[in-house]
C-alpha cells in the first residue's frame, strides 16, 4: 500500500522467519512464521495468520518468541507504552520528537491539532518512526506542522490501552464529578499517581505542552476548550475501548480541562523543572530569532556548526547544518556517512570544554543546539565526535542505582586544597560528609541539576590523581564541583552510576 516495508531475511539459528515489520502491513501481506506458531491456527492464512495480524497481544508474543524479538522494540504505532524505547525524560521518542517540533515550529500555527495533515506525509512519517524513532529528523521543509500533529494523534489513538488506561477510566470520570473543588483536584491527582510510570511521564509531558499551546490562543485559535475536544477522547478511549460513549464525552473533556488548567499542581511540577523549561524555551526563541534574520519564515531553522572528529587534538573538523530538532544520534550518523568512519567502532557526540580537558557524552536524544548553547558556552566549548574508551569500559560494569565511597573534592568555597570527603549517592542525589562516621551533611547535589564531565582543568586545579571529573550546574547559579578518586576501578564505577542519573544509556 505504498508504506515502507522492512523484511527480516537474514540467517537465523531457528527456522527462518519472514515477517513484514510494520504492523499495518502484516494483515495485507499475510506472511507467516515457518515452524513457529503463537495463538490459534488459521487454515486460510497458515500457521500465524489472523491471530498475529489482528491481535496485538498475539503479535507481541509472536515477536518475543522470534529471533528478531529485539528489533520489535523499534515499533511504535499500535504498541503498548511499556514496550517502547524511551528518551532520557522517560517518554517514547515519537512523543518527545513531535512535541519538540511543534514547540519550535507550530505554537503559532492557526488550527494546530485541529487541522489534518497530508495523508501521504503522515504515512511516510509513521513508517520512518516505525524503523527507528531515535534517528528520525523532523525537517520543516519536508513535513508540515499538521503532518506531525496528525501522527501524534494517531499514535495515541492506536495505543492498545489508552494513555489514561481503561482500568482508570471510570475513576477519572468519577473524580471530575466531585462537587467540592479542592476534593475534585485531589481525586484527579490520585488517579494520575496510580497510572503506570511511563503513562504518568508521557501524560505530564503532553499536558505541559498543551498548556503552551493554550497560552498562544490569540494566534493559533486553539485554547483549552478547543484542545479538550480533541484530546479528551484521544487520551481516554480508542477503537477497542469506547469508555462511556457519547454520554461521557463531557466528562472526558472535563478531565483534560482540569489537567491543563491546574497542570503545575496536579503533576507536582517543581521549580527546577519550570526553570529548565524556561531555559529551553529561551533557547528556542533565540534560535528562531537568529534564523529569521534576513530569511523567509518558511526556511528551515538551522545553524552551521563546526564539529570536530577524533580525539583531543582537534586536527579535523566538519561544518554541518544543524536544525533545532537535530539530536546527538542523528548528528553522529551524519558524521559517520560524511567521514566514512569505521562501522565496527562505537562513536558518540561529546561536548568538550577547556580545550578537551573536560568532556561530556551526550545521550542519543539530546538536542545538539541546546547542548551547544548551554550556560558553559564561555568555557571554550566545542562539539566532538569520537570513540571514547572510558565509555566503552563503563558498559561492562554492572549497573547500580546507589553507591558510596571516598573522593577528593574542590569547589567554589575551597579551591586551594583538595578535601577528602565521604560521598553517598541515593535516589539521584549525591550527598557528602566529612568522613564515613559523620552524620552531618556538608552538601548535596541533585544530579538532575548538573552535567557530568569526564576530566577537569588540570593546570588550574592540580588534581591529586588522574582519575577526575567535574559536575557543572545546568544553570549559572549552581557551583561547579571538582572530584577525583584514588584508583581506576572506583573512578569507573562512580562515572557509571552518576552518568545513569543523567539519562545516558550504556546499552
């Protein structure tokens, strides 16, 4: 039907399995898994047939019993939320990328989310996301805002279980029926807290986005009352679960209306999150302003960035066009193709400070322009694509959510002398004490507020060992912490657990 198709036809240890990978095509092509069967047989379609084509539970079980099960995770349309790859913010990549695109290019688009996109463009974009959502680049010269919003609306409608879940549907409806205003909000918040974690994070991200859309109502003509008509049924029902039908439509609208209106309270949005959101918004505004000077409004918003290839010598660089939606993974892919880098080597994008003395590996889905325009841009910042041996070593270490041990510390309060301190990492917060027997905190760092850099300014700080790293605050108001440890095993373990808190994947 004109939709891109990927065939799985490489040698297997089990009997060969030829399956069309995009789920819409499974029924049309009626392909079969030879020698393997999940669910009831169908005489007309062969061993797998109807059960795989028409039932997502059978389809999930089918792929997880097939040698290609790992590739199933690339699928996004019609797949349960808890079986999709997530960004560092804990939401599916399709949602992350589509929201970023709309906030960059579509907040002032009249009729955003109400108007439909081109059917062919929507299908082409769905096919791209179904291949690998983490590498999709939403180019405004290729896709209209309505194409992207169309894909996202269809994505939520296609979830086997609605975002607010069928199990909590009646609880949400009951909550908005509570007469007392405060009791009603507490009831809605209780329902939100009972959602699965990925549903909570995705809902929070989406509702926060819709508040921005509603704030631009004078321009885009899409206020809260317009948005709830679209997202009430989209987030609470689907083709398999119709909720309370038309009689409950008003209740569904009320649920989303209250979420948008009381977003900050219902979702317990912290001041740090609001500050981070303001910084991102300011960066996008700066990008728009810079790219619009002397250009037509329909030209792609992008910059020319110099990206170095290789190690600290920086003897080779490439100039690349980088859009406001370009991710680290996409930029690395561009460099690989442009420089013909070896396929068997694992390259990553790093932000380098101080002429290469301090480097930070970027998560695959981090936006390149935001990273390059951060509050550390005055520290001789540049972008480097390289194969970093330390990161490769970290992959072999066992993951851990907590850790403790002795490290040497320097900070703004004391830059003259390295101080030995006992550190304890728990629930994303790094706390330090005078020694292991002390119970008095000397300080703490919430890792969500810091960027972790490998290395530091060796000439200025003279670390006691070569195993050193730095914690730079994501906002200018936070002091930088400089740390070093006595041996490499402890150093690698600290890097592993701290990088995990920043959203860096070691898979």
